[in-house]
């Protein structure tokens, strides 16, 4: 569990650090055609990761599979940067002006929440409040890894956005 908590904390902190590099005017600037702004990407992660935090802390059932069964699949899917995914509409960020300090505060809150959940809950239980398309009902362990790999994917994208805005 220590390894998982450390990995989650380091990944979510890396997101905060990558996002913090953006000057306020750049947070809401489109870096290249077809891209989200840094603000939209951060909002997407706030929506997604806070949703997963609710799922992790929500109702659970006993698990009838290895608790880490989907971890490698999730990792393989999300860390394949050659594949583009469409965001589900529930976590699709609005096209608006975002407040960087508000987003950063939300990201920090989520990091603390994930760390607390991973340290205090039975991660072998299956989360029963949400069935993830393509993956089914995840165990708490798989859900924490989903947050880690999904966030790592977007840190990669955030770095591309930063480069795109700073190469002009």
C-alpha cells in the first residue's frame, strides 16, 4: 500500500507542478488546433479524479476476482500516447475562462483525498456505484490506479500544451 500511496501522491503532485508552470494568461489559451487549453485539461482532471474519489469512498461489494486484475490493462490503455480518446460528456470541460488558483486548490484537495482513501480503506473491495465503460466495476485498488494512469496521460498532454504555447 505504501508504494501505491507514494505513486498516487507523486503523480498528482507532478500534475500540480506541471499546471503551476502556466502563467495566468496562458492557462486559457489554445496552444494548437484541436487541443484543450491547460485550464480545460485541469478541469477535466478535477471532474474525473473527484468523481473517482467519490466512487472509491462510495458503496462497495465483495470482490470475486483478483483486486488488481484490470491494472495492467488500464496502464497499457492510458499510457499509449499514440491513441486519442474522446472524453465522456460528464467530464468534458466547458469552453470558458478558468481560474488557475481555483483549479490548483481543487487538484490539491483531490490529491489529499486519494492519499487518505488509499491509506485507510480496504482496496480489495469492488466499487459498486459506477461501472466504467470497457472496464466494468473496478476495485478500489484499480480505481486508484485508474486515477494514476489517467493523470499521467494528461501530464504528458499538459507538457505538450506548455511546449506549444512557449514555442511561439
